[in-house]
C-alpha cells in the first residue's frame, strides 16, 4: 500500500502525458481517514469512467454496532449511506473540467426499494464504497491537476460527510434502521400467523406515472375492510393496523379503473422493503411471492407441465417438455411449475396478463370442445390443490368471469380504490348458481429434478474460429464470457440474449446485471451436466452469502450490482436459451 503523498507525486509525474499513462495509478493508497483503491482506469476520456472504492474502518466511521449486526438493519444502513454518498457527489459532479467524462463522480442511483448492493458493503471491520470517476483530460492529454482536485479535495469531503457517523443526521440514520427492523418484524408475523401479505392503513399504493415509481400525490390512502383488519405491535413503531391477507385463495374483483391492478402491483413489490416516504413502507408480502403471467415466445427446457397440459395431438411428452417458442398458455404453465421448484409460497396473477385458455374454460366451451379434445387443464381447476397439497396460496385479480368465486377463500371488491370484503355475500350468491364443471385429472407433484446440460460455447463458431478469435478445440474456459446489459429488461452473454422483460419483480437494472454475473459463473464453473437446477441455484446463493460478489467478478468488484431474489435467479436460468 502506498501513501496519499505518493499518489500526489505520481499524478504530477503523468501530467500532460498521453491518456494511457493514467493506468500507472492503479493501486491502493492510504489517506488519513480512509483507504482509496483505484481498481480500473478507463482507457480514454470518452470511455466508461474509472472504477474506484474507498474503505473506512468501522471504528473510524463510528456507527453503533447494533445498526449492522442483523442483516435487515445492515442492508438498510448500507442503502442509507449509498444515498448519502450519491447526494454528496451531486455537489461535485463535473466540477473538475475536461473533455468527455472528465470530472464525473457517480455511484448507484437507488430507487424506492432497499436492496443489497455492491456500491456499499459493511463487513465486521469496515465500510466499502464503490463508485466511478471520470479521469480528467483535455482532448486525450492528461489533466492531472483536475484529478488531484477530485481525489484530494472533493472525495475526502464526500467520504467524511457520508460515512462518519458524527457528521450525519443521527435521527435519519436511526429511522432507516428502525424502519427495516419493523418491516422484518411484519415478515415474521406473516409466517407465524399464516398470512401471505399485509397492507397498512394509510398506505399510498398508486405511483406518480408509468415512468415514475414515486407516490402519487392526492391519491386515496388505503383503508382495510373491517373483516380483514389486524393490528400488530412492532418493536419501534408500536401498533400498526391494516389489511392482513390469509393463506389460501384470495380473489380481487371490481370494475375497471377501480384499483385492482394497483393493489396487486403493490403486493408484488412488497417482497422488498421500501424507503420512508414511499407510501408502501408497510406493504409487506411473503418474500417468495411470484407474479405469474403469459410469455409468448419464451423458451422452455425439460419442464414437467403435465399438471396443466397433457395428451398433445403430436404425442409430445409433457412430463419433460421443451420448446424454443412457447404459447401463452404453455409459458404460464411452465411458470407455475418452475416457481414451485423455486420454493414460492404465493402466486400473484392478473387476469389481464394471463392466457385465457390457461386460466379457465366456461361450460359452453366445454360442451362444444369435449374434454378429451382439450389438452389444457385450466388453473381454475388446479388452484385449490396447489394450496391444499403444496401449500401455495394465490392472489388473483379477475374481472370477466365469476367461475373463480367458487374456489376463493376471500373475495375483495375494489370500489373507488377502497377494498371491501364481499366474501359472505358472494358465497350466498354462489349457492343460487350452478358451480362450473371441473374434470381435472388427479393431482401429481411435478418432477423437480431437472439436470442442466453444460453450455457449449463452440456452437457459435464462425469460419473455423471461436468468438474470441481462437481456433476450435482450444480451451477458452479461462476467458470470461462477455457481458452486456440492456437496462432492467435483458442482458447478453457472448451475444446470447436473456430476455427478462416479463420477470416483473426485478426492481432494478443492477439486479439484472448481477444475474448476468451469476449466470456466467454458473456456465463457466458449475454446470457440468450432472447438477440439477436446484443444486446450481443453491451453490450460487451459498457462494454469494458466504463469499460476497468476489467469486463472480474478474479482477475487481464493480459498482452496479444488486442482489436478486432466489426466484429471479431461477427465472434467469429458465430463460437462458443457451
């Protein structure tokens, strides 16, 4: 490790040289109150900015150890410090002048969810913050004086004002940690009380717009129907009252534009904690909940969909079904089975984004098209068995068919954005109408021991050479597959695109980026043709929990990774066409 004075001397020695001379600065430097690591230096002022990180000892930082002893409070504190560091950077961004990205100072821009990110990590001994800096230049000539200003003036101020407890608003730090502990307490209550979700009275569910996740001003606050209202006592907030949704099958109905989908969307994001002021801080859903929908055109590999689809005209085996181009019903059937494999205990379904023929078949259609001519067993006929035999609950938004009333345990009507419990009323009406005919074959748990084959990188060879320019037969496993991300929706590995548009519970593009790293590690290190999907995911999650991001990265851990849930890791593996 070198001293900060040595870094200053090195800076002055490369001043006015060609831009690549900046690369000599890579290394670790001791500053008075923190350690600075220059991990990667950009090759050009117009290229992606350089990657750096600072380390501050926990004793120097001075945060109470109780704030980072538990996972929930540690992640909340990390999130709070990341936001604080980002706000400090805003004051100094591009204050150092030059061409291209000269003077840029950036770190993760956090959304409304609290996620575990590589941008800030708190270990037993230190705080690590990762960020980007655009090394200044005029044209392609080094401007070391401006970088000296960043590293010796701007950065120490930002670090001191972000990671030193005495410099922060202690009430805000405490509030972030206490909120996380209260949210964790609600999650424990859900498990103990056999509930799947909780929505606090006064919660603001609508969002500002389709492109903004901020709360909508002037919207109707949530108010629980009396029959479903519960009061819990939290460790810091004290008593909180709201709607508790029990395990089983819950139906949400109502007229168009009355708030059905808004409630479901709030529940699907309730698998994550939210920051104070979001409006959904106390909208908490079982953390394994998955939003299911139709995905026309997605690939399916070796999935046992016989629970829903059987006796195809082409005699294709549905107990190990594969297709590169699934229909809406087939993709949704595969989604159910894949998420059973992922350990989900709650399915969230919106009729609007589902395949109609997968969800139900009315009496008239059953009379026209006989059962033996229809290979699909609709979800309507399986939902009860999924709960009673597999312990998987369902929350379903419906607006076009009354058939779902007969299987529901709880029925909510959204009326002008307010929920009403109409279960008793609807059940009385059900007695006056004939129940829909159901002829589902016997329930059998799907096979969940799918083995993933090894990925054959040579299959993309062109003109006798592999993608890296080497000759066929050479072992290229030591060369990492190239990753390219496209926001939250997709990424590519060696030009093989993974489409995640319909994995709706991915909250941040950094989770998508992390999935790319996890998938690459799986293909290069784990998938040997003998391990099942479950075994692969278990190795990934255990490695991430025990060793952090380092095993999945190359020479350094980048800023810009956020931990995905197990359910999204399964979704990524299941959608990789390679």
